[in-house]
């Protein structure tokens, strides 16, 4: 699909905003780093009539806000094109296709580079071996070099296109990213190698050029995969919406329509087991909702005429008719997805530091190389020797060590955490995790096990109530049935929506459910409970609790020992939250929070200067996870929560959070050490190359050696872990 963008009419792509004005969503290509993000947002926001410009690096979506009747959408397109970032109206399918195309291209380039690196060695190894006493004849040596060139040159030119194009876009914008020195180094290496081969010289580096690209493309493809995983968080949330809804027409007939066709004011039918498709108000019927995905509360909520219901809740029992109050795009679930998407931007400070260092490094080193060439020629070295010295300067100062300084540490730290049961989804997550000073824990499923268990119930009562429990889908009834084990179900069971179940147990009529349904008044409404009893007989209360993880108190104490403050934010009711906080040793807690309120709490803490680690597992936590400085989720969490989190930990222990923070802090120390070494290396290596103390071969060895040093320094983390 094509559009007349720069000068066409884009008014059809404008959408009204709830806060007033209009918005335009664009798919922007070519933005890869924080500098790109800042430049795009700054230049678009400076346009007349634009009130907001927000780019999501993960998805490539740029949301532009316009004041009422102001602004020119076509001007936004022109501004982006002039800056080197082509843009089209945002379409999810088009965005996914573009992302898949980039992935295939990187994979193919990596395969070509790997093929070239492997095959060129057949001819380059004999050449290099000849430098150590096994001299080849001139004709044989020249043949080997030309065969190396035939394989390496086309492979390097094809495999290097992602770097060459990125470098060209960067230079067109008057900037220099990390791809600029990589591209110049590869091209100059090939050029020098051809010159040496033609002139019968000894210093050809065809194998080095294609091998360097192969290693770099592995890192680029892994980064692409991480972005694909991160962008799926919002998609997973929206996938939890019902794909269709049953609408009652004006003639009373029911028809199933796609969710996108449901409008505010439509009358919908929602049957037991179905998920609420859109936000609405119940008009007829009674039932119980499972809001665990939205609020984290484990107890089902009774609903009836006049009750509000939100998209994503599960209707547990009765058939309902509800009046839609919002479209699917404006539902509570879609709002959470937008919060996740807004918070899922890259925050990698060390990668930004590397890019900034490259922006300074590139002009300085290239100027030194040019001065070396001009000065050497002027001093009588001759053009060939002067060019070799200039190439040596570029080769020996190639920012491979700088580029590996952070990834080497991130890979090592990720592997160490993986062995501890923690999956790191983003290298940038470790950087942010090392900086946190405030930890926010959800209650259900994080501080606790997330599974209600029966507390101190007489076995005889459990055996009598179990037949009714087996006939119900209520979460507490399922917990009771699990405690009792396999067995028969009650006969003649009738389920009363939102109240309980009634049936025959041992020939007598019995009830299991809410206190009022069974015929008593609950003494403590804060308890998670069911009541059981035979008609006209004594009633028994069955209490349930969600037990704390075994090491919850130990983990909280360990976090505090590391200088971190701890807080609990939960969507559950106050009673269970207060008990869990007291048992875990947490003084600061809040209960009954909605997803938006949780996210707001995280934003407020960030505005106050805190760097927050959010640990959550439910759908109601996804927005807060995306807003936090760093985020973790247990392996039992929803897919949406795991995708919104930076790290996912398995097992039953909460000490994994403490281990992750320890490893992240150690990784930060190693990364800073690597940055220091890379800087010192270039300070020493560049003058040595300019003065002719090293040749291109020694330069290549030194460059590889610097990369090995930063890698070995990163591996020290594993040695420290074994000593522990």
C-alpha cells in the first residue's frame, strides 16, 4: 500500500483525542538509538500546532498530537524524511511485516558473512602460516590472496549493507553512530587488501573484514529478537479481549459480530465462561466476575443490574445482558495496553554512552588518520607507506572493544542469572536494575504463592463439602476440591450466580457459598471464606489464605540490607494485604489499587527521584511494570506481564530478586571497567600507530586483543559466582 504522504491529504488518518485535539500515528523506520528518539521527538514537537510527539523505539510507532484545527500532518512526514527517517501511516500489519522483513534480512546477511568467514580461511591460513617460516612462492601467495578476495569481498559488501546504510543515514543527519567507524574500517580494510594484493605486498586482511561483520551481525540479530519479544507485551494484552461479541438487535435477535464493530450503547449478551468484551453496565442478570487479571484480587465479585463491568473480566456463572459504554479501543484492557506501550521505550544509558563516545571518537580518529596520511606523505614516506600508516590507525582504534564493553558483560551476567533461574530479556534491563533504590512488590503471586489454600478445616467437614465444591468453577471451591482430592460430585446441583451452589450430599440438601446464601451473617468480611451447611442444620465457615512465599521475609530483609526501600502495591482488599505486609516485615503498603493507580504510583515515585523496581505478575501489574525503571515477573505470571517485564524468575523463592540485583550491580562495575580500558587502549594505540611503531598486522592483533581483554574481564563475574 502506498500513500501520497509529503504533499497529500492525511486528514483521514487523524483520530480525535479524549483530552481534545487530534492525533496521528506513524510508522517510522531507521530509528535505533536514544539519539534517534530524541532528535525525532524534538524536531516534530517544534512544528507549529504540534502539542505532543512520542516515539516508541520498540514498535517504531510515533504518536503526534495536534491542537484543535491546527497543525499539518504532511509537514510531519516531510520533517521526518528530511531527517532521514521514512514514515508511513501506522498499520499494525505493516509494522509487523516490516519487522519480519528486517529480521530475515539480518539473518541472511549473517549467513552470508558466516559462509564467507569460514571459506576464506581455506586460503588466508596458508598465507598467514607462510609468515612463520613456511614461505609460499610469490605466484602461489598471489593466487591465495586473489581467491580470498573473490570470496570475502562480495560477502563483506552484502553482509555489511545494514551497517553501511545505517552509517550513511547517520552521516546525512550530521551525526556519527557506531556503524560509521565499523563501515569505514571494513571498506578501508578491503581497499588496503586489494591494493596490497595488486602491488604484491604482504598485508592483506580479507578474512578480517568478513569475520568482523559476522560477529557484529550476530549481536545485531540478537538485538532484533529482543525487540520482537518486547513489542509483544501490548499485543498479548489485547489478545485477552474476546475476539467477538454477541449483540442484541432492535428485533431482539442475537448476532455475533467482530469486536471492532461494537459501539457504545449496544446491548450485549455475555454467557458463563465468556470474557467481558467491552466496558459496560449490567442491565439484567446476576453473576460473579473473576477480576484477577484486572485487579489481582483472588475473590470473585458479585454483580447485578447497575454494576459496572470492565473488558477482560471473566463471567463465572449467570447469563448477563449489559449495555456497552465504550468501544474496544477505549476499554480498560486497551487502556492498559496503551500504558504498556508508552512505557516500553529503551532506557539503556550505557548504550547511549557508547554512542556518544563514538560521536566524539569518529571525527577525532578519522582526523588523526587523515593527518597521518598527509603528514607521512609530506615527510617523504611515500603514498603507499603513508596509506598503510593511516589504515593502521583506523584498524587499531576500531571501536570493537568499546562496542563489546557492555554486550560482553550483559551476556555473561545473563548467563549467570539464567543458571540461577532468572531470564534476562534485555541487556539494558541489567543497567537499569543496578540503579534501582526502591522496590515495589505486588502481593498476590509475588509476595504470596498466588494459590488460595484451605486453613485449619476439620477433615470431616472437608469431606462433606467436597461434593458441592467439585461441581463449582469458583476458585475457592476448586481449592476446597483440591484439598479433598478426587471423589464424587453432589447430585441435583443448582448454581446460584454470584452466591454459591446447592445440591444433595448423602441424601440431604446442602449449600456451599457466601455466608448470606447459606443463612448466616459473616463476622469478618475481610476473610476469604466459604460457608457450608445442611439445610436447617449448623453452618461451618471454611477459611482460605494465600500463603507467603517461604523466603519472602528473608528477601525483604536482604533488600533492605542493600539499601533499598520496599513497598507493597496491591489490587486486593486491605485485610489480606495488611497481613501479608506484617508477616513479610513491610511497613509501607497500599491496597485496592486499579491498574492505572498502580502505574500512577510508580510515576509519582519516579518524579520524586526514586528509581523503582516493580515486581508483579497480574494483568493489573503490566502498566506499572512498563512504567518502572526496571521490572521483574515470576514465571507463573501471565504472558503479558512477562513480556512487559525486563526479567522473569522461576521457582518458588523471592530471593531471585535479590540475586538479580547483586548480579546487575556487579555487571555495572565490570562495564565501567571495560569502558575505562577501552579508553586507555585507544589513548596508547593511536599514537603508536601514527608513529609507525606497529604495522596493520600488529594493529589487527592488538584490536582483537583489546576485545579479548574486555571479554575476559566480563567473565570474572562467573569466577566470582563460583567462589560464592
